[in-house]
C-alpha cells in the first residue's frame, strides 16, 4: 500500500557513488560507467556532510527518514559510522530513523562494532542488506562478483550484536530477477530461521522480496513483473508478520510504458524523494541517475530555497498538467508514495508566490 511520508519526504544523502560490485540490475556499475551521475565519482567530505546537516536544522526541515545511500555502497565511505552518529545527534526529532543500504562486503565485524558505538541510542537505525541470492553461483550471476558468504557473515554478526545499541532493525533484501528467481524460497528459508532467532533482540527483522525495476517502468518492466508474481506464487511467498519478524512483498507495480492507455498521474517522487549527491548538489528524484533534475548546491543555497524554488515548482506543475519531459518521460515513476490534494494545493499556492504559471 502506497503511503504518504512525513515532513518533506524521504531524504537520501549519498556518502559515495563508488561500488565494489557490478550488479546486473544496476547499469552504472554493471556496465562500468566512468561517471555515474555525469560528474566525477567521489565521496562526500565530512565538512560538507556536516554543513548539509546543519543547513537542514537551520531551515527547520523534517523528513520521514534519512537514507545514507544512493548509487554507491555507503560502507565504502571511511566515515560512515560517524555519519550515522552525527545524523542521530543533529536530526533528532526531524527524522523518524536513519537507514543504510549496503552489500555488507566491507561492513566487517570491527566496523559493525564502531557503527553501533556511534549510533545514537534514541535514533532508530535500519540496516538493509542487499543480498539477492541463496547460493554463491546465483550471487555471482546477479552481483557480478563473489562474496555471498562474507556478506552473510557480516549480516549475522549485526543480528547478534545489535541488542545493546538501542533499536536496530534489519532488512534482508532479495530483488527477483532472471538470475536468482529460482532461489527465492531457499533465501527465505535461510533468513527466516535466523530472523526468528534474533528478531526480537534489539529490533525487527524483515525479509523483503522486491520487484526488479527496469528503467522505472520502461520496456521490459512487464516481463519483470510477470517473473516476480510467478516466482512468489510458485514459492508460496506472501506478506506475513509475527513478533520480531516479517516477510514483505511489493504488491503494487509501477506505471509503465505498456500502460499508455491509462492516463499517467503526477509522480510522487517530485514531492517526496530529495537526494543530496556526494558533491552536495540537491537532486529532485532518486530515479534520476544522470542528474538532469539538479536543483543546485547546498554549499551555496538552503534546502528550502531549492526544494521549494522555481525550478522544482515548475516541474511539479508540469506533472500535474500531464507534461512529462526529459528523465521523467523515460521513467515509470516512483509508486511507493501517495500524493494527496493538500500537496497539490501547496504547489499551486507556491507557484502564485513565485509568479510561476501552469
């Protein structure tokens, strides 16, 4: 069920766009793009990170939650642990929780200890392990390299160690795709057994089965959806919840090019998915890999000035009018959030303030 995030949406801050895998579902790294976003690859300096956090506080910004990841693996940033701690300290009361998405390959036992030590006890932490396989062979197919046993070891260590750090939730993620679909049931068996053992020790454990996104609903999305639905049906996988453990599935699918007969609605991503790139630029959507919707640098402007500014307002008005251009025209949209009438009214009010017409 699509939800409405609290505050200004779900904020992503990208520690780095480097990655140590070449996942088949991730074109920039599978195809070894020299530049992921159209700018040089890099890691966010801590000075810039602290400036971004301070600016959010000064602008009285609040978000549903903060994700420390975008198009790289955040564990490759040497100061990830400090980033988590600083977010907990400075954004307390402004975000519901901090989230990390990682393949876990270099999130070693000593680093997990440091992560838990830096974590602010009152700020919940969600660690998403992107594993996608039950055997080494499938892992190599979908991830491009070896590493399943190492990733499993690190995930198991966090499950066992998190009890004394305040709430630490864990998600074990499996994106259904041609190279791994046959292992969905085995993946669930392996992690469900561990989750039931560790689930109530310091937080919740979730096994998540996700749809493969093909260009945000471009050609091929219908086939990926069919594979997803068939895989879950044949494996008997369905949403389930018990104390400390749950299974989650994606019941909804994105609008896609095959749905041309259905009028496309405004994408909630234009309202709810701000991303701060590793160089400090504020991007308007997490699905915009190339950086077309660059609103400007948070080193020289405030978050609110950019997020509620003329360019962002014009794009939202275009969506409301059914006009999708550039990266938005090629994308199926971000479908896991819901846009409400109040959000539409606020954009039109802001357009009047800025003198922007539809």
